[in-house]
C-alpha cells in the first residue's frame, strides 16, 4: 500500500509538473487587437482593445487563464456612446483601459474624432455600459488608478500627467500635474499606475508603435512623484539585436496584472511581419510572464523579449470552445467578431428578410469614401487562411456590385465582387485600390445566379477565386500582400475581410443575399 501511495504521488507530481509547464502560443488574441488592457476580478480576467473607426467599439474579452479568451461583447454599442461620423482612417477610438473597483467596471478611452477622453461603467462587462462621462484632462491613452476612495486619471496631454477625478461624474478634482516624461524615447504614452510594496510604479510605452517600440517603468513613494527611472529600462523591447530576427516585432503598449495565484503577467501589443518587413494583420495582443520580487523592478520573461511559443509555467489552462468555421446567418444577430465601418445605417442590413441569409442593401457610399458604406467585416487573424462566401446579387441595375473586400482603409483594399451588367448578365470582377491607383485587374462575364467567392491568404500573396457551383473554383488572380500592408498604407488598424454592397446611384434598389461565410486556417 505504501508503494502504491508513493507511486500515485510521483504520478500526480509528474502530471502537475507537466501541467505547470504546458506553455502557450502567442499571440493570445490574433488579428487587429491593439493596445490591450486587463483587469482581474477573483479568478476572472477581462481585457479590452482599441477599435478605431469600427463599430461597435472596444471589444471586451473574458478568460480564466489569460491564455484562452472569449469575446463577450463591446463597451460601446450605441451611436450615443460612439460617434464616428467624423472619423477618418485610423480615427475614432484609441487605447482603452479597463479597471474594476467596488463592484463596478470602468473603461476609459479617447474618441479622437469626437470630444476626447471619456469613461463608461457597468456592473456586467458582458452587458450594457453607461453613456459616456466626458473628461477635462486631454491627451490620449488615459488610464485609471483607484486607491481608497480616490480615483486618479493619467494621460498624455503634455508628458505623462496625473489628476484626481470623480469617475462617475467626470469632475476633475485636482489640477493636472506632469509626473514623468519617460527615458527620452519618442512618443511617451500608454501610462498605467500600480502600487506594490509601498511603491507607485508608472509603466509607459516609448519609441512609437513600430520597430522601435519599448516598455519602460519608473517608481515613486508618492503617486504624484518624483518618479525614478528603472536603470534597466526598457523592461521589454524587440528593437535590439537580440530580437532582430524574432517573428514578433513592435512590442510595447503594455498592462500588468497579478493573477489569482500570485503570479504576475503582462499583456502587450506587437505585430507579425510577413513578406519581409511588412505586416497586415495589425497590432495583436501578446502575453508575457513577469517576475516581480519584493521591492524590486519587474522583469519580463527573463530577458525582456517574448516568442510565439512560450514554454513557461502558466495558470491551469481552461480552453474555450473552438470558433466555428462557418457563419450561416441563421442567428438573429451577427456575432461579436463582425463590425461595421463607422456608424452604420441599420436599415441596410437584415438577417430576417430572408431566413438564413445576410441581406446587404446597396448604398451609393463606396469603399473609397470616408463614410459608412454597406459593409460588415471581420478581422483577418491568420497569415494563412481561406475565406469563402456565397452570394446572390438581386434587383441590380448596371454597375451595382456586391462581394468581398480585403480592406485596410479607403485608399488601400482589394475587392472581388459580382457586378450587374445591363444585359441581364453579371460579371466577376477583381479590382485593386492602391493610393491613387484604382484599377480593374480582371472581369469575366458569367450567367446570372449564385456566385461563390474565395480568398486565400499567404505570406506574399492573396489568391482570389470564384465558382458557380461551389465545387470547381477558378483563379481570378493574385495580389501582393505588401501593397496593402501597414508599412504601405499607413495607419493603426489591420486587414478586415468584409462583405459589402454598393449601388451605382443613390436610387439603387440592389441588394445582395449572402448565404454563409467560412473562415478557415
């Protein structure tokens, strides 16, 4: 019996050791999900990211282990909370912060296309959030720190500035005070404050959100300073020689949280280059372990870098359900992964006029305009993927169109679509918009009827295909990935795979019925 107990103990210890070393894969939230912020309530973790000109705004994620995340909603779901009509490309919602205090969740962010910084709050992060409470202190990247009955706001109107506020009314209770300006890197931003061992720690990003990005930290015995810089700054960066060949670049804009087991973790943004030094998926959310000894400075993953495969001890992992490949449009609402461009005209979208189909009613607003075309899209989350949809263009006049777009911004997108011809036929069109160049690469006349459109992603090219029977697919052409990358197109977002419908005039009666949409990788 004693030997059996010992054997069981050894096996259990081996299992627990294996479990603790399970590791995880970065990014933890792939695709355009930048500027992550995280908070913990018990053993539940909540994370938000930037959303820019897309609606609804500020996606909210939940996790039990900080590795497997499920989107549970958005903070900003109503036009009264999020005005985007004046938002250009990469305008709208910049970096949010989420915090929890005394039963209430707070999300603070900036609408750079509206009135600046504001807070919304809720008791249920998966439910409705309050109307915005607008704030006096300007700048971007605002954050909140709660201590006792006080709430402090920190943002970057002119350096890293701190003030005390009432988070429910927005009233500023103290004058804004500059407390730090970083270590000398360009664009000091993304400030967060934490308290540990009697020290106030101020975490920021510097260097700009490209290849020179880094995370630095300072501390003080008083929340309003003076702050002393960590002599080992930056605590995380991929700008140096030790990470020059790392498949993750641009690491920065971080937030730190203590897990329910006492361990410390950092969420941060980064991007994965493809086709040389170009990236298309946008800035994604990554995770790193942090060692933070008593009265010491935090150390990120041992050497201040991260990798795609993280072979480190983790919390007990609780995997979420795999996302289905197919969206069949039978549900009364689109899933949280689907977004509109700016504030949509909801009358142009229907899931009930034809059961099991998404109906998009054509608008004269095109993908090239800074407005809200009839468009609904989801993020490209993987470099290698296959997206397929089936559509029927109905009641169209000459030059009405509907199809699929790989959309970075109004000036940079690839479109594969069905065009209505004046003779009762239709054509399959492959088009590119690259800055001032707007060109039809291929057009093929086809009989009227259902059309199947497919896009396959790869490092160097997107391949566009079509079919009339969903069995045999024909190649329409290839397009260079780097020509719609962030390095070419600019901005702060990533590629969306969008479904759209555009009318040739404001009187167009055309609509497109999309039967289903598949995304596989």
